[in-house]
C-alpha cells in the first residue's frame, strides 16, 4: 500500500475519531479507505474501462 497525506479540518477529524472510538472503524485510515471505496463503487460507470 502507498501512503497518501491529506489535510482535513479539525472538526472533520473529530467526527472521524468519534466513529473510530465507537468501533465503527479500526482507524482514521480505515475510515478514509472505506469511504473512498464507496465513492468509487458509486461512480464505477466512470471507471468502466479500468
């Protein structure tokens, strides 16, 4: 896996951390990977040749 660095507003990080603390995700990275997969899956018609 490659590393990608992003900057997020503190409010958003706090919300992600709450989801992690509640056990919905294992980590911030897990949350971000999951949501990116959802976005890609929801728009897979764009990637039909991939």
